[in-house]
């Protein structure tokens, strides 16, 4: 598994933080892991890929018609 070396700080309302905490607790996850899973699932669903992902695993984009 790739070692995590980056930090992401975000500001949210206390209500949103509590919702995330409750949702993470319900899935027996840490806040950080819960947010990571949400982002990964969203990117998978919307075919968003990191720049370092191999071309073999990246779907081919259709070329735009002019």
C-alpha cells in the first residue's frame, strides 16, 4: 500500500462535521478514512483519474467532434 504523505485541511460547519462523524461511526471508519472512501467512490463513478494512473487502467476518452 502506498504511504500517505500529504495533508488535506478543510473548514466545515459544526453541523457538517457532526454528520461526517456520525456517518463514519456508523461504518466503523475514522473521519479521514470515511472522507477518503467518499472521494474515491465519487471519482470511480465519474471516471476521474489521478495523473499518475497507468493508461492501461484508464478508459479511453472519446474525441470531440468540431
